[in-house]
C-alpha cells in the first residue's frame, strides 16, 4: 500500500493535469518506445519552442485526469508507453511536429490519438490536423483572398480610365 504522501503527490499531479487538459486547445497522445534519447531531446526542444507542453505520463493517472477534465474517448490509447503533448493556443502545431517525427521514425514513434476542445479525436484526425497549413500561412492566405477583389477592382478602374483617356485624345 503506498504511503499517504505518495498518494497526495499523485492526487496533486492528477488535479494539475486535469486543469491542463481543461484549458488546452488540443493535445496528442503518442507511443514513444524505441525513440533515442537524442531524438527525444530534439523533439522536446522543438515542442517547447512552439509553446507545447510535452511529457511522459502514467496511463492510470492520465485516465483519472481525463475523467476529471470531462474528456471521454482516451481509454483505447491508454496502454503501453504514453507521452502527451498539450497546446494551449494552437491546435495544429503539436500534431504537425509529432506527425513529422512519427513519419521519420520507422514505426518507433507513433501517434495514438488526440483531443481538441475537450473531445477525443482519432489518429487519422490528428494526421489531418498535421497536414493543415500553419496559422501564419492560413492568415496570409486570408489576407491575399481579401486583397484580391480590391486589386482587381483597382486594375479595372485603371483600365477604364486609360480607355477613356485614349478616346478623348
């Protein structure tokens, strides 16, 4: 039987993790077995630089935290080795970085599933998020789309003005 202090530590961890899960925009669960320490360190650095919290977690503690946070559907992924990447703002960056790692790992590192806004999503949905353009790219595309009609209108008005100048000359 574990001591009272160990149980208190685990309860605090579950409570803290539940709060992280509640406030997260999204997250991804991965199976990290077989990844080298060097690769893991690089992955952690990349995730940290992009504002993603990444850590190894015991399946039973994650299950309890997910229940507290009201996230259903993570249970099928809670076996074997599990690490979780949590992003508070950008739902695309964690899937993108982890998918890139999974693609280059020859099966040693794999995505289990994820969650977005408190709802579990499948591995395929995580991969679909990973293939989306970055937030900056989407914003620049939006600005271009908004500017395009104005540019065309300006060009048309300019051509009309040129035509009128040619006719009056």
